[in-house]
C-alpha cells in the first residue's frame, strides 16, 4: 500500500475494457452514485450502453458512532472516505488516517474544530482489507447496535441495506468510495442552492438582495433560511477524493427518475465540481415504450420490465405505503411476478399514482444483489436468517441485513461483452414519429407569392410603441439593452460585460434581484461569440432556475456598431413562491440538458399581473419556454444526417418540436399563444434547401403536432391521455399547494397539449374552422443568420398557458384589408390579427371578443399578434404605431392607450433601416419572414395587455 496512483491505473484498465464497445460519440469517464437501489444501478448500465466508462462507485452512508479514547467520549462526525478495491486488483490508497481522525473528533468535542474542519475538507482515503471491506460498516468497532434499529429516512439518500454496499466493489470489479452523511435536509424545497444560508431578506422575493427569487421554506422550489449544513453537501468531499484518485473523471450519474428534489441536488454538486451530470432514467415512464410491451401494464411498470430484461435482481428492503406491508419485503421487483404483485397492490389500495409502481413517492426501497454478467461478476447473497424485520410504525417496515456474502456466478462476461439487452427508448415518441411521417411526404411544392418592393413614403412623426407600455407592463416589462461595438470597449467580452453591468444597475434602481427576470432573448452578430457572451451573461445568476432564453445570430442584419442585443422580460411584482422553474441540467433521453445559465421553462401566475392581487390567488399560469434546437438528449449532439440534407432537416424539425412539447407537458402547458420557427439562411445550414421548403416543413409539423392530439379523440370529444402529468410526486406529497388542490378537485388529470377543453374557439373567424387543426395557434417562420450548435431550426413558443379550466382560453383571429391613413397612395395593406385571451376563473367581465370593462374580480391577459404583409410601409416604427389602432374590439386603458410590445420581427429586405438601438424596442431583424400558409410578411408584432 505505497502507491496512491495504483487506483488510477486500475481505473484506466477498466476504461480500456469498456472502451471496446463502439460509440457514435466520445465517451465520458463516469463516477456512479449508488445507493444500492435499482435506479442507481440501472442508470449505471445505461451510462455504459451509451459508450461511457464507469471508473468508480460512490456511496454515502449513515454516520456511525465510533468509540474514542477515553471510551466515554464518542462522536458521530463523518469519517474519512473509505476506498474499497476489488480483490486481486492493484488498487491501493494511502494508509488509513483513523488515529488522526479520532484525535480530530476528540478535539472537536472539546471545542477545537480547526483540525476537524481541515480533516473534513479534504479527507485522505483508507483501504480496508478485502475481508473487512466485505463486512463494511459491521467491521467498525464500537458501533451502537441499537442505532441500527432506525432508518435515517433521508430525503436524499437511501440508507436501508447500507451494510451490504461494500460488497459492490468485489461484485462489480469497480472501486467503491464511501463517506458518512453529515447534516440533514436543511433545504426542503424541490430546487437547491448551496448559497442558501444566512439570508437577510424574505425567501422567494424578487426584491434585492434575495439570492433566489424562488419558493421559500416548505415550498416547491426554494432555500430554507438556516445555517445547518444540508446533507447534499456530503457529496462534495466524497467526490473530491474520488477525483483525486481518478483525475480523468468528468461525469457523474445518478438514478433520478421523477424526483426533482434528488436531481437538482446532484446537478448542483456536479456543476460545481466540473462534472457532467447524467440521469438517463429521468422521465423514463413518459418515454416511448417498446411495441411488444403489455398494454395492460401502467407506463411506469415498463421500467421494471426493462430491468428484468437485463437480469437485474432488486429486492424490496423497505415498504412505506398503505398498499404494501412487510409481506412484500424481499420481493424481486425486477421480475414479472414482482412487478405484477406491486402493481396489483397499488391499484387495490388506490395508490397507483404516477411513479408509485416504481417507488418514486417513497412507497418502497430496493437493494440490488445481482445483475448482468457484464457488470456483476459475483452475486450478493443474504440468507433468510440474516434478514431481520424492523417495524417503525405508521405502516413502515424494513430489513436489517447482516452476514451478506458473495458467490461466484456460473456465467461471467468476457472483457468485450456489453449490455446489449439494454433498451434505449426511441428518439421520437408516437406523436412526433407521426409528424416525421407527415414531413416525409412534403416535397416543397408550395407556391409562394412575393409582392413587389414598395417605395418609401413620408409619414407623420409618431413615437415608438416600445415607449408606451400597457397596464400589464406595470409588472411585466420588456427591458432592452443593445451593445455598442463602436466604443473603446475593444472586445465582445467587454461589450457583454458592459451590458451585464447595465442590467445590474437597472435591477438595482428597481430594487429587484436577477430572479425578477423571467425570460431573455439574445441576438448576436456572430454565433462564434456565443461561448464568450454566455460566460459573462451567466454571472448575472447564482440562484436556481435562471430565466428561459432564446439565442440567435442575426449577422449583418444588426446595425454596424452592434454585436449583441439583450431583451429581458422582467416581472417586478412576484410574491414568494410564485415564480417556478424547470432547469434540467442532466443528460437523459427526455429532452436536451440546459447546462448553461438558462432554464427550460419559467412560469408565473396570471393573477400576479393584476394591479392588486388577491391573497392566495393562482389560477392559470403563464409559461415562458426556452428556444429548442434539435439535439439528441442522450448525447447533446445533432442527429446524424443520414439520408441527405432534406431528410436530415425533416428529422431536426420534428425532434426540436418534440423537445418543445415535452417541456410544455412537464410544466402543464395546455395551449401555445403563438410561436416562431427560426431557420438559418444562406450557406450556414443545408444551402441547397429553399426557405420556402423550410417554411412548409415547419408549418406542416406545427399543424400535425396539434392534429395528432385531436385525431386521437372520438366524436364525443373524449381526449386521449398524454404522456406526462403535472406535478411530480414530491409536489403531490409535500407541497401544500398541490395537497390542497388535490383535496378540493381530486387527483390532477394528465396534462394534454393541446387541451381543447380549455379553449373556446367560438370567437371571430376561429368559429368558422372546419377542423381543430385549422385552429392551431399562429406560427411564423423567421430567417436569420445562424443558430446555436449549427442547428438547422430553433422553435420558440411565445407563451404557454397552464392550469386553465374549461374555456378559460379564448382564441379569435381576423384578416382584413384596410386603407393606410396619411399615405398618398391608393394601395391597401393586408392585415392579419390573432388574439388570445387567458382568463382567470373569477373573470366574467370580458366577452369572447375581448370587449368589456375589465372590472371583474379576476385577471385577463390579452396577447395580440399582428402580421403585416408586403405593403406600403416605410419603416417598422410606422407599422408598430398603426397596428394597435386596428386590433379591433375593446382594449384596456393602459398608459398611452396602447398594449405593450413583447417582440417585433421585421423583414429587413422590406425595411432596410438599421436595427440596433434600445429605443427601437425588442426587434428581431430577419432576412425573410413568413406566415405558415406561405405568405411572405413585412413584420410580425406580438403585444400584450392585462385587464
């Protein structure tokens, strides 16, 4: 035991063995977090199936009571990291620092914590003998046996069966590292912030200097105000020790499936240590199941079938559900009989909610004893006499295990054998496989009518609409920041730092924290500058769930002196707990990881926009979703371009739209108000394909995605159940908002997108639609210079609506030809208008057209989209000024009588004036702009107001 580098050598040998499997992408070097449960081991198997190399196992166990000298002194301070190497390997570590550890603990008890803190900060590894390692914590002398009659019941870590964990090193041939858990669940919210101690302002407020803007104590996404160390931080010294032994490690995997609580904590630790988080089981129950699966099984049970297919043996070691008693203990859930037994019990006792069959709500815990020979070269055996039943009361029971041992297996995998039976879910689910089929029939035969250019006309001097904010903008405002590359800043980084400082100053003046920012749009001159801009932009945020974001490159369409423009939607009136976010940073099969400073989605209550919000008012939520590009979630790479440019583009269009849909379903979105599909022009992406074809593909994909849901319904209007359901089990069990909601309205129904029951189509020309597909929300196609990752398309929905009841969403549209006042020309300008009203259940003051006094007790958001065709308009300012007067129907009495401008897209070929001034408002200059029916547009404006 003289060479600490031997562990690294052993890891390299393991990597060489695993590297024999072919991979379409560069594999990562992975540290696998294991609890002993089925999910962590199945996630490990998926890591290997994706070409990654697992070099170490990491485990946190309950702190043991160690006898010190004198015997009367004891301590439960965490011990050093213990390294357990497989028998016969060359892995060794530094000598055990147990005596020094004991001395440090004794000093801590006497009040001297300096030595103990130093030891805990960077503990040295210790290597027990193989026999001692096999016995694990049982080998620790002086452990209080009575202490083992209680389960730690950690929110974060499984601890039942921890005595067996040390056997995994020899069973798998992978070094195991262990450390004791320190602290408890100091932060009870779903989301996690390691900076959440010692705050001086109310948690969850968007007022400065609150660090989070998220839910506070006991809520769904925040940080509790406490100085107690959270048990999550126990991972930090453990992983640092492993990285010291395996400096090549660059990723970490965990078994999170539906638990946002566990996933966000793992991601927080991983990103701080520079590790790529992997959670291949994330949202696994909503992913496509194999065609051969039994339709009688609930979707969740497919995961257990997949585990059984690779011979995973996962025994129940704890039950804590009304549907399960101690007779279920030691059932192998990764088997058909075990799966059926659990499923029947859950249904009989009415507890078969989402994730219950796989134990995601804490119904049970498992311990893995065996697996495929490519991973488990030996099996773990615990004789019946060594399985001791412990009843905790309240229906909870678990097994205390002793005398676990290893047995050789008859079949041992060869070095090159892989987990070839691991089922990787299909890239596209049924809806978007159908969308892709629809696109495959598209031949680009659309005929596009392009009108002539119109000369400039003299116009009256009018103020920009961006300077006039409606009532809704009192709380939800659009802030515009445009860089000035002509100054002496000298670099794009300096230009972005200047913008960030301007943002900070404006937040400071408004007494707001960065969590007041709900969404962001970033325009770049060169996409090559994105990494630099992203790094500086990210310094604005140090709390969970940063704003959602859309990023495109406009190239030379920006003004000559502008390299960067940043548009922010800022909510100044959020109360604690109202802002909710979805920020998945782990690779999975579900949707792309957002590893940068932006969330997949951020939502706020509609009621929060009211001038005087009633206490406790919620109702519908407004969801801002990040732009979605077609990355394969498991690899974070663009899909292979097999089949030619046209086939590759079709796949990218369908895949990125699926990402938008999955995120929408996860956040409960029932309807999109409108959307834009960005395509790069010129030679940047598939130069042989015309914008007309790209526009047609986007339009058909959009309609097909909406039609698929409608097509699954019968004449009576009964809707299909979509793939995902609203809040996860953590919400349902521990979030008071959802618990009270369930008590009043029963179980939450599965989310459906689109949810036609929530949409009233009887207003305006929408009432004349023959089919629901014709009533899909408006879509526009914008040609820009480049997109992130050289993607061929980026989808952006302007707003999603969630939590709406029947007919809370009213959709109206109209098309007209109107004369242009003040212009000496007989020409007329075609105008197309879409209006979406989102009403809270209390609001009965508006009719279907949006007319009314607005004096009801509820809140109504009106989003109006105005599309101008090629016509006699000299500038986008003229368009913006004329549009509000033609929206029709009653409008709110906002400042200046005008709605607020959210974003305006402008075809610079029709309006060649330079864009790049903050005074222009949130303008996106486009090389071309299209309606979904193939008509070329001069501009599209998206406005909102609140009544």
